[in-house]
């Protein structure tokens, strides 16, 4: 078996693993509040049929209510405080307590892992932040959510109970400068080396911009993916970087086991 990861822009990735479809931080519209998307909104065919959503936190560029409702009656897995807030806003929020696995379908299981994203707290939404690991079909995926670098990320393989086959790691933002609680391309590359990921897809770059901010300074939206790829080759040579265009996908196969005698 294998996992197919299709990046739809920003932090939205469609994971097809073990015959089960998961969507991370769905942003399915041309905007997220005041922020605008570069390019067209994702095609419905690329995200429909999800069995569950993995929601890292409630910032508007990750928890866009209209997009969540477009997915229909789908459980939205999140930190307990985030799930409670979602449930009061017409979304099927399902809280995942720390350390508890949830079976989505078949052999596909999900649990949260730590993330640190305490900058820019919101006064009107809970501010819990989390990453996720997904296991199924012999493959392990780590979706980092939004996080800054911190030593606890080294525990991701331990918490997953398996080596990380695929990392979905943020490398930028929606402006030319990153606020605290984020990873820049070099930090993201170092984190991928820290967790021992086989394949790494950079997300959270090149998609959203403030009004009139797309070209200031020139080219900033295109730098994150290329810079991450170059940084991986310098500081994480054991990791295979895979830079996708929005709508692009990569397939990651399980590591072959020993041959039968």
C-alpha cells in the first residue's frame, strides 16, 4: 500500500492512505478572511469524499468555517478546546485528548503530537495548537500544523510508534516576514532531519497574501519551496524533498520489509 499526498495550497493537503481520505486544515475558497489566494480555488474532485479532517488550530487561515462546512458531515479532529468551539459553530468537532489514538476507518489511525504556536493569540477563539501523526497501510505521516522549532519535536517518531515516512512541514506564511511560532525553510529542513523523515513536502507557502501585498517585495511568494529544497540538501541529506505546485501530488510507498525465506 502507499499514501498519496496532494497539496491544495497553504496548509491544505489531501491524504489518501489505506483507502481512507483525510484533509488537513481545509481552505477551499479563494480567500481566508482578508487574505487572498493566488490562483484558483481547489477543484472539488480533489477533496470531496473525506472521511475526516485534521485541524491543527483555529487561526482563520487554517480553520475557515465556510470551507469546513463545504466538506459536509465529516468529523473534524482537533485539540479538545478547538473541537468544542467548532461544535458550537455548526461543525462536527471531535476532540483528541493528548496521547489517544482514534481509528478513522480500516487500519488508519490518528493521534495528536505537540506543536508550539503561541504567538498572535486570538481573543475570540481557543488558542490550542497541535500536529498530527497518521498511520495506515504501513506508512506513517506527520502533519506538523503551525509550529516553531522546539526540542519536543524530536519525540514525533516515538509518539507515532514508527519512523516518519512523510512529513508535511510549514516553511513560510502569508507575508514576506514570518512572525514567531513558525518555521522558516532552514528551520523546517533541520526539523525534518530531527524526526528522520524519508520524504518531506513543504506547505504553508506561496498561496495566500494580504490585499495588494502579493508583489511586495517582488517574488517573495515563490521563495519558500525552493529555499526549503536547497536547505534540505545542505542540512538534511537523508531526507528527500518534494516541492509541489498547488494541486500536485506525491506517492510514498512503505519501506519494503525483509524478504520471506
